[in-house]
């Protein structure tokens, strides 16, 4: 057989032609292949840069060169072969980082048995599109499973366009599934296993005993792994003892709400001081409790989400037919959730006043909290709670990258850093909601235009609508 090299341009034309002939059943697949044919050299001309460096001096009418997936230069000589992107009147910010997500991936529902494997296989590109469409180029997965390694590898290999993903292993106590530890020795061994499996961080959860929690945090430090997560219920009444060395971030404002009955400003200030003294950061995830409170009142809050159409039908079925926040709800329950929402605003203000670092996370995957879109919701809530627009942007860029220990690679727009950037049509420093007004996104050096994103989203919504009856939460254990 004559093994002649295939011309990449010809191959692309064949793929595009096949897509047209077959009705372009999934343009996402075309984009993934097409991206491999993209040039490695771009220039954005006449753009206003919001670099999100410490001084954050805006660079007006700038020229940015991207080469080999990195920012090559700012306001220097432009290579003649670069593809030009018009940045006139637009604003360039670093790619956004969501510091608390729960990604859908291959999973087995129903009773397991040897050889069964998964029975739900969501399309990875369809799912990652939600992040790309919203300029989210890095995420922190806080209940990572082995399947998430495969999901991340598909992105790294270039088969899927999606964000960078950091993976945290969740360790809990009690009788649940997953990584369970009920003694200090089990806790230490579980951390060592997680390290060996390649997880980046450790997430502690609510049912851990105090002794096991302490052992996990200490062992993680020995293994060079930062710990974040919930404050175990065992610390009720002795909260100060939870703030030990290497417990570096609380994953929800809600974790502090559980430690108070009065929801007072004094409590918020006390919690802020505890965090400050121990050097512990906060990811407030304000949008989570807002959505929970809304769903406790009515499921219309989910049904009317403008971006629900982009959520996989099985997930939307769960949110609408098996919603734990709406089931058996009552006026007292609604009132309690609303108190928590109000307290979280006071908590953010107190943490800001105390100088406690905060990052933007969403708990995406919680009912009504849609991947990608919810980060813009969170930024708006953070500003409403008292952060400046610049502080909110820092929480989703520079500060988040710093906590992830990759601040030398991304989080700001500087030569030498990865080309993860969002081109906006309006200035987000004037109005934080302008982060939604996206002209295009650089995802690891790949340029995706608003037109491409809109086309892909429209197709995804159409396919989700067509598949609605095929994926019902009540039948999730059946073959799909």
C-alpha cells in the first residue's frame, strides 16, 4: 500500500464536506478538527489590555502577538505571517478561572457488576463548549474521579477544546462511597493514594472526624498538596480548631453559615479574623445559595434559565424532576435559605475588610448553577457584595491562578504566559456584566470567534431539545 502523506488542508475540506453532506450533526466535532489546522501565529491589533497584573495599568491601543499557544509580545515587532484580529474598541482580559466546579463525565448509574462500566457518556466537546462560550479557560474540579483524568487528557491532546482542569480528590468520613477515611491512619493513607493517582489537591468534606481531618491536612502538607473544602461538622462550637496549617481555602461561604445561628455581622467579622490569622482563603460561591433559595421557592427559576437549553437533557431532567431543594419545601425553609443569602453578602464584606484573599468559584453542577455562565453570575454577585469590579476580576484571574500555584503561567496578560484570553466588546471595569459581552476567546492559543460559539450553541440547543425524551433522570440506570 502506498502510504502517502495526507494534505492537512485537503483533509479539512473532506471533513467539512462530510459535515455538510450529513447535515452537520455536530459542529463541535468539526471545530475540534478545524482547530488543529489553525495558524500558530496571531496578532490582535489596536486593543485595550486589562492585564490584571498587581498594578493593572491599562494598555490602550495595544498590539498583542500570540505564537505557539503563548503570548509572544506586547507592542513589539509583528511577524508578517501573523493572522490579524481586529481589537479596535475592544478589551482584552485574561481567561477566567472558576475555582469550584463539578464536571459531568462518563459515569455508571444503577447497580454495578464486574465488566459493567459506565452507562452515561456525555459528549465532552458539547460540555466544554459551555466554558469556552463564557471565556472560562481554567477550572478547579472539586470532586474529581478517574474519568476526569480522561476528560482532561482529551483537552490536552487537542481532541477537545476546553479549559485547563485542576483535579482535587474528595475525602469524606462515614459510610459513603468514594474516598472514605474514618481514622487518622486511613486519612493519611488516602492522601498518599490520591497523590500517587495524580490528583493535584485534596478536598476535605463534612463527615470527617476532627482527628482524621487533622491527619489528612498534615499528610497532604508532607505530600506537597494543598487542602481546601468544607469545615467538618465535628468542629461545630470549636471552629477555631479547624484552621490548621495547610487548610488553605474554605470552599463555600455556606461553611461559615453552618457555624452560626444568628447570622450576625459580628459573626461574619469573627469568621473573617479566624481566616486572616491562619492565612486561609475563601471561595464564597454566592451563586450557589442564591440558586438554592430560588429553587426552594419555585422550580420556575430553573425552567426560565436562558442557558438551560445548553445543559445535557439528563442533567436538566434531574434538576426539574428530582430537585432536593424544592422537594418538601416550606416557607420556613425558604426563609432560612434567604437568611443565608443575606449573611453571605455580609461575610464577603467582612472578609474584604479583613484583607482575606477571595477567589471566584461557582459550585457549577449544583442544580441551576450552569457551567461557564454561572461564573458571570458570581462576578456580579461579588460586586454587589462590595468588591470593586477590579477585585472581582482579580478573583477570577490573578488571585485564582496564584492559589492554584500557576500564577507564573496564566492569570495575567504578560509575554511568556499561556495565551488564555478573552476579547470583550465593552470594558468590564466600568460594568462587570461586560464580561458576558464576548467577541472571541483564546483557549490555550486557539482562537474561537463569537460567530463560531453562537453557531455551536445553537446546534447544541437543537440537539438537546431533540434528545429531551431520551434522557430522563428516573430512567438513568437503563442503558442510554
